[in-house]
C-alpha cells in the first residue's frame, strides 16, 4: 500500500510540486503563442521583411512561395520570365542562324551560284556562330531542365551570369562577324546586280519559302548584330529582378560589363576602318573606356603570339615603367640614373587544354609557354609593339636589395630590361609572377642553376 501511494504522488506532480508545474504550463503556453505569432509574421526568405500576409490555408502554408512577401513574389516571377526570355530568344536566334545556312548558304553552294570565296565574303564566320549558339543553348537548357526536375519552379538556381561568363569567348566571334558586315552587304548587292540567277533565287526564296517568313537574306544576316546588342538589355532585366544576395548577382553584372565593353570595342574598330555604320552605342565612362583599351591590347597580343584564344590566359596586364640600362653598373649608381618610359605590359600564359572542347576548359592544364608583351600606346586608339614578345623560358628575373623599387629581366644572350611600377607593392607582385613562370619554363636552369652568368658564383642564393 505504501509503494502504491508513493507512485501515485510521483504521477501527480512528477516531484516538482504544484506551483512549478503551473509556471511551466504558463511558460509553455506563452512559448506556443510566440511561435504562432512568429509564424503569422515570419520573415521573407528573400529580403527578410516581416510584412507577409497571414496564411489561413494549410496547403498555402506548406508551399515554398508562402514564405515570400508580395514584393519578392513579384520579383521572382519577373526573374523567371526574364530568364526564360533569355533562353527562348537565344533559341530563336539559333533558328535564324540555321535558316541562313540551310536555306541560303547550302543551296547557293550546291547550285554553284557563287564561288567559295564569294560565299565566305557574304556569310563570314556564320558556322562558328552556329556552333557557339548550339553549345551555349545546350548548357542553358540543361540548367532550366535541372531546376524544374529539382522542384525549383522559380528557376532561382539558374545562374545566367555564370554561364555567360563561361562562354565569353563567343564575343570575339561576334566581333569578327560585325566588322565584316559592311563589306558582306556591299558584296551581296554587287553580286545580285551582276548575277541574274542569284537574283531570281533570292526573290523566289523570299516569296515562296514559308520558313523565311517573307524575310530576305539581308534581314537574316542582321541576326547576329541584333543578338549581340540585345545581350546587355536582357542581362539588365535579369539583374533588376535578382536580389543582391543571390549568388549570380555579381556574375550578372560582370557579364553585362564585359558585353558592353566589347560592343564599344567593335564600334571603335568600325570607325577606325572607315565604316559608316556602328552598333548601338552605350554610355561611356572611364571604366568602360579602360576595358575597351584592354580588349584592344589583348587582341594585339594574341595576334602577335599566334596562340589559340581558348588556350591563352592573361595573368597580369597594366602600365609599367621600362628602362634599358646600357651596362650592369646601374645598380651601384641607383635607378635614378636610368631613363624610364611608360609601357603597357601583358603577361600571357599558354595553357594546355585538358579536354578537346572548342570552348574554354573549366580546368586549365600545364603551362606550355609564357611571354611578356610590351606595347606602346600612341594615344590615338592604336598600339605599337616595342619588340617581339619576351619568352620567359629564355629569361632570368632578378632583384637587388639596394633597388627594391625595381626588378631586372635579362634575356639570355640579348637584352636587359628594368621594370618598375608607381606602386612598390605592385612592382613586387609583377616580379613574383614573372619569376614564377620563368623558373617553371627555363630549361637552362638545370645547367647553371638559373644564374644569368655562368661565371657568377653565389652559393648562398642557390636552393
């Protein structure tokens, strides 16, 4: 009987008494009320605001979009529409490119209406644009399908900016096409007047071929120009509907800046070649102008070294002061005795591709070659190479403690150069980067331990 009574007491208050139990129940009730109040005013998962409407429907509460405020719901809808517009218009642009090839280029080639040289003059690098569009569209469509498969109906996991930057090598292909557009149209006009069979073919195609939508060849040839000028507008719309906390926000802005800079570069090249037409002009600021200059220098450097674009990486580029000392006594006298001139310097590295993809490889391979390109700016939009590129595999880079604001680059059996930047930290960074690739590629280092003169003996500096 005693044991039963003791057990009953334990079941009644669990050993904590009536007052603590009452306080616990009150506190639990308050906690439950707080949770309900928080649920009624839960923060938006996108912006963190607490102005969400109270959901009375249980199913709505379980939905993903029920955790969004009204403003963010509209923003997600706008972003989804912008992303789909980007992909759908890319698909439409690709269809126009295929029409150019299948309905004009191939029939004209098969019928012998034009020679191969004339076809190349009119259609330029249309096949390159087709290949780039197909690869770009394939990746975009895969991202859309994957998002839907994972239940992301708002396409928040689709990062257009990152994908665009991966395919940024398609911009030079647009440049090639745009710069030849004026001569292509002039050639087409001249051949149409000269060749009656060509004129008949173009007229019949426009009137009877339903795939052309009553459009002539000139209209289709404008498709790449219209597409490249529309990229900034499409990206701007996605940026406007993408919160700054989204992981793709920075990539979207960078992609927009890159395409605008390339368009300004195309306009500049067009004016230099004397063409009367230009692409749509964009607002120019100092940053855009600097990027246009950088693009021009990269094009000059690539043309000089003759490397494939997808295998080339620009490690560093910028302005340096350059001097060529007549002898090796300048260190004792100090760098103030040297006559420096401003120079644009680009450090290029040739990376071996891991895959055979025609696009930029995600994982660069080993370094095959590295050069230093020296360019003098003539301040009129044109550049002049100071000399042939300096191959770092044939150079030795060194610095002296007494002249820590400069570093010296010696080309074996040839010239010596002294470089410096206005900022000492930048000078050291240039030195470290150039020395790194010089040591990696120098085959002579095994013979004399990377010393510029075989008679020099400094064992404390040797590894």
